[in-house]
């Protein structure tokens, strides 16, 4: 599986009912995966910045860490499950471990600052929350808001998947979010054409989420609702980052793209402001099925979806990619919401944690998810039920 994922988002001013097809993205080293982001989301204006600590320089935050002032993001925000006292004591108890982590974090910060320098960007600044580290030339408010959303996604993600019986854990170190000021910074930093990559992407190799302020995007894909583009890209890509850092998926192992994308889309409807939960029906992805049918794009058998990552990449045409994403959402939603299937899906995800290549994909899926042709029939029937509104 390719380890870099590119998030594509819709951004035109057309009617609210269209799904904008992804455009192919050419890259020098590897073709990137595309995620078609869809419309009809509300802009997010969430600002929760109490407790978020912004430190302008690496040296500065190291000093603060030394003073023990590092802690806390959301302990003081009403409605969250974090217990401030428990949090405080756990921070003290973990001080020794933190020293090592802080060195790693300092190295990570230095590495990204260096990349920013090489790219000719202005000064990078850092914002930290309990589980995330934002660094980049984006404005402080943007970094802070982004991390607030990341923390909310994490809370709901952990709650949701634990309730479904998955043995997952909080990220063991702060996850890096490179927060860039706009399209120009993004292009300079990542080498990606921002016209093709709306919002950002999660890079499995570096484990970093590269994200830019879409409000500062010009040109043909400038968003009618840039806040929305920011948020949906952030939710989708943060979910990728979480699945690979909480024990659900193994970052350095083989994971069928359909599973990785299905999980991200299962959560992407999440709206931190409205406290919408992961797992809600993803109407935009369902619409992808309808559009594919309208264009007479044939249903992709589940077996093929699991085996063939090219369905999601630049080798496939846009309609196929769109359908592959829609079916991946459908498949994962089915596996997570049917009680019997859920149990088998948990075992399946455990099994693939040790896979170093794609040779056993079909065998693993068949072992845990049952006969794949039957599953295919089941998922097709499920899609029809959902489209009927049942
Ligand atoms: Zn994705």
C-alpha cells in the first residue's frame, strides 16, 4: 500500500448536490491516493483555546516543559471527560518518560523547522495540546483551532471505537500536524500542487499530517466555504493519523487502502461543533454510489476492492476512484455497525497488524469476514437499503 495519502476536497461554487470528482495528481516519487471530499458540510467556527499552550520557539517550550508547565489541553473545558486532577498527576508521574519524548519532540520540531527553512518559509511556530503538536507558519489562531478540533476528534474516536470493543490506546506521543499559512506555503513545503491537494494529507512514512489554511487559497479551486474545507480535510486526515497511532492499524504494515479509507470516511462526518459522532450515515459517499450508477460505472467486487489499491490511485479514472471510495465507506460502515460482522472485523484488523505485504489480503479477509462473494452481495444489499432510506 502506498503510504502517503492525499486528501482531495471539493471546492467549487456549484449546486449543493454535486459531488466533485477528484482530479488526478501527478507526483514524482509515487502516485498519491485520492480522497474525494464532498459537499454539504457546515463551516466550522469552533474555537476552544483555553488551556492550549502556544509557545513560540522550541527553546521556549523546552523551558516551559522544564518548569512543568507543559500539560493540559482540555481539562478545563466543560463537557469533556478529562479529569484535571488525574491529568495533572499523570503528567507528574510521566515526567521521566516525558524527558525522552521531549527530546524526540524537539528533534521533530527541529526537523520540520529545517524543512521550512529549506522551503524558504517564514518563521515556524509551535502550538501543543495534550496529544498533538502543531508547527508551521500558519497563524496562531489557526493552529490553536486546528488542535482543538484534533483533540475533539481523538476523544470521540477513542470513545466510539472502545465502545465497539476495539483495544485501542491514546497516541503514545504527540502527533505532528504541520500547519501552513496557505497554498503557497503548502506547495513550498510539501512539493505538492495545492490545486490538486485541497486541505492537506497524512503521510504514513513520516507520520505527519500536512495541512494548510484553505482560507488563503486562490485560483480555480478556491473554496466557496473554506472553513468547511479546512475542517473536513482535518477530520478525515486526523482520523487517518489516529487509526495508525492508536493500535487500530499498523503504520508500517500492509493495510488495504479500502480499509484505511473506509475508516477515515466512517469518521469524517464527525462535526466537533455539533458533537456529531463517528459512524453516522455518510450521505455524500452514498451519493457517490448513485453518481457512479448514473455514469454506468460497474460495481467493484469487494474482493477486488481489498486486493487492488490502484483503484484509489492515479492509475484509475476519476469515476472509478469515486466509486471505490464510496464502496469503501459502505464496506467499513457495514462491518462496524452489524453486530456479528463487527466481532469478525475486530479479529480481521488484529490479524493484518502483522502483515508485511499484500500477499495474504484475500486469505485474511476470507478467514475473518467469511466468503467474500457473499459479503459482496450483503454490502450491495446494504447499499440498496440505505439508498431507500431504510
Ligand atoms: Zn483518506
